[in-house]
């Protein structure tokens, strides 16, 4: 059964004395995208899921279509940023794994310099 007002972010229906919360379809799609992209994030998936759920709850009061579109656009931008972080992590992992001759780890370089300078 559709909500009485389609432009609301959340609609609450009472079903067997339990509230059933329906999300706007674009908001639901955005949440699913966050969860899907978060699977490859360097930190464990519950980290992304908890952060996203908290952000969605924080914006649950939004009712106007203009604000909703703005927040969805910001969420899509955040997904692109997450994808960038994931790609960077994968690139660094592959480079570290296969480029043994040019190991430019900052800690290794600092240790070598300290050994040369102080004779440790």
C-alpha cells in the first residue's frame, strides 16, 4: 500500500501494532548502494553500515522534495568518494605486492636513514 504522501522521506504505517517504515525509493536505492560499495571498503562492513544508518536517521526529518534531492546528490557523491578510497587501497596493495624493487614505504625509508645517520 503506498504512502499517503509520496514526497515524504519516511511514511509510517501501523500494521499489527508495529510501525512499518517505508523509505522513499531513491533513498532506499542509495542505502543499498552504500551497503554494496561498503563491502570492499578497507574497514569491516559493520563500520560503513553503522555510519550510513546513523546518517540516514539524522536526515529522517526531511520532507521537502528539494531537500531530499540535495541529500541524495550528496549521498551519491559520498559513494563516489568511497569508490575512490577503495580503488586507491587496491592500487597500493597491488603495487606493494608486485613492485618489490621499488619499495617506497615511508617507515622503511625512515628506518634506513636513521640506521645510516646514527649507526644503529
